[in-house]
C-alpha cells in the first residue's frame, strides 16, 4: 500500500451488524475480537477503522459499536412493530390458513373497527406488576373481538420467559381494564424456541414468525384483490371484422 494512504472518509454502517453477536471476548488475552469475518472492517468516519476479524478490537470502539447496534435495533424494531400493525389493519374479518399463526386449520381474523395501535398503561394497583410499572403491548385490535399482541425483533428466538411475560401483560389488561380478550398473538421475527412453543400452545397464544408475517401479508393482498375483481381479469373484446 502507498505510504500516503489517507484515513477513511466513509460514514456508514454494515448490515451484517444488525442481528448477530459481533464481539467475542478472549479470557486468556483479555481482549475483544470481531466474531464474524464478514464484518472485519468498521468504517464509521475519518480515523475510525477497526482491524481484521481475528485482531483485537481497540476498547474505544466497543462502546461505539454497541451504541450503534442498539440504536439500529431500536429503529428496526419500531419499523417491524409498525409493519405488524399495518398487516393487522387488513384483517377485517377474513378467514386465513392458520399456518401463519402456528395453527393447523383455518383461522377467523377479527373485524377491525378502529386503527390498530399500541396500548400502554401504568399499573397503579399492583394487580399483576408492581405499582408504577408501565404495561405496554405493541398490538391492540378492537372490534367485535379484542386481540392483544406482542412484537419482538431480536437476534434470537423468543423464549418461554418472553411468552410468560406477555401472558402477564394480557392478564393485567383483562383485570385492570376488564377486557374480554378473544385472542393473544405473539410475533417474533426469528421464531420461537421449544419452551416458547410449548407455553404458547398450552395457553392458546398464536405465533407468527417473519416468514409467517410475509405470507400473511401476501394472503391479505390476494384476498383484497379477489374481492375487488371477483370475476378475475377482464376478457379482451374480440376485434370486429373490417
């Protein structure tokens, strides 16, 4: 390389940093290293470079990497939650295959009467949580039926602990708000581990992965198109004879 090589003037982050544990710690050497060779270089701006994937990461970069990753995950998490709510907005009483929700048979979706939104309240009585604790869920579907849902976009599958915490939140709203909850729905981008699946099935919690959400979106679009054009594409008119 040339001896007069300038420092990096890039200002960007790499997508590979989004959903992986990118730092590993070596106990013998007391140093951090980049775990994934696909992210061997971090160029955040002038003078902010990291060495190759097997070399130690300077301590001053660790806080920068963790801060950037946390901020990016938060932004993507908010986007994912909004995507789930937008999808739920199209339920409108339709019936779809339950495979999008971890079920085997068809499932009747709720008829949505108001905008699907998050729901948040402060526990003042300690019914389920401690007084003063914020109780928030990402999805509140109102209509003739009430669905409550939680959305997680983590780097790992939802756990039994995640499902149990969700069940406690739903129980809080059932008791504090006297909600007659028809269905509980948990959306986890990476999926669910064995304990989460067992607990969800035991408590009739619907489960949707990223793949299931994408399939559900396509199904709802297809159903809307079918309703708008029940006869299918219009047939071309035969040309009249000259």
